[in-house]
C-alpha cells in the first residue's frame, strides 16, 4: 500500500529535535529505527502529517557506566546491545532479551528507545528492563525527568510521553551483590515472531552469597502492558537457596495468577497462563542454578 505524503524533518542534534517537537509535537511521529513506524504507515495504521527522523542524533547512541548505573541511549541498536561488553558483564539477561528481537537485519537498525516507545505488550526488551528496575529518562525543551519503567507504559501503544517529549535514555542501577537472570520467550515458530509470552527472572544475593535479597519476575504478552509479578517475587525474598528452590513452583503459580491475558488468533488466554507458570518455574531454576555455580550457597 502506498504511504500518504508527509512533511519530513531530520533533526541535526537533540536540541534541534526538542525544538521541533515544541512547535509540532502534536502532529509529529518520531522515526528512530523505523522498523515499526514504516510498517504501520504502509498498512495505513498510521498516517502522520510530519515525521521527524533521529538518525543524525548520534549523541543518543551509547552504553556507559556512570555513578553506579548503566545508561543506555535511546538510539542504541539491539545488535550493539546484544554484543555490548558492558551489558554482558552486568546484565546478560538484557543481552539475551534484545538478541531475541526480530531478525539480524532488524536488530541492526531497530533501537531500544523505539522498542519501548512502541509500547507493545509483548516487547522483548521490556520484561528484562522491568526486572532490572530500569527507569526512563524523558526530556523536552524545558528539562529532564526520570519515570520508573512500570509507569512509562500506559497501555497497548501508549506511553507516558507527552507530544513534546523524547525518551533520552534508559537508566539501570548496577547490582550491589552477586546477581543472575534468565529471559525466556515463547513463539509460534523458531524464526522471526512476536512473543506469545516472555518472562524475565532476576535475582540478587547478599554479600555473603547465602541469601536472596532481591527477586524480580517480569512478564510480557499477558496483560495490556508488560508487568511485574510482585506477589510471586515477595515469596522468594530473604530465603536461602534451598528454601527458594523449594518455593519456585509456588512462585510460578502466583505469577500465572497475576496475568490478564487475552485469547486471540495466536493463543488462548489459558494457554498463555499455563506457559507463564512453566516459564517462570524454568527461568527461576536456571537463575538459582547459575548463582549457585558462581559460588552462592
């Protein structure tokens, strides 16, 4: 299908982008990698009057350690994140998540900011980032602020961004103690596909490696937005490894109860709940085993 005509602006830098949004934000769509927006325009699901491209805004393409955090620029590409030494060292769970997005061609152009701002309930980067307590740093011409990622998502295709705002970066606190995580994705086929269900399980121990001081379980594809299964998490915190291992399946059942899936052409709601329970149990066991092998006890 032919794309309808639109006005085009290629921002030279972040300041230029924000000035453009200040004047035309209400009628402008932001183009990052374009893997979602261009398809939506071809299918007539979106027909913006203006498009602003961020391809020249190199200052938003980075991964860096800073002040006890890891900061990921909104224009960092999935392929670069999957291979990032910084992320491999601190958060390999995020490398695994972005590696599952699309094909290698898509990962070479699609960005972390675009994946989050598209706000798909099944976005693969979102559960991993939710489990890591990531925050979205949002900017407009008047200043910057941070929003916890669970408040950033408002519904399918909806975020907390105002028309004049951009997602500048994602900020993740570095773990204080030994940590490990596991990301699992269920698809209908082994090639490129959206997730029917995706699960991120993340755990940190205390400095003695004997007790779990933080557990995070995040789910995608099973609610209007990616979610955390807080009740399931609470049942595993402050336990030693033997106790936590015995309660993994109980936590998995609680996680399945936290879901609000729909039935559609791809899967039924009941099937999605069943797979959440299976995947949370499997991811939890893998995470605890990885911590145990690393020296936790």
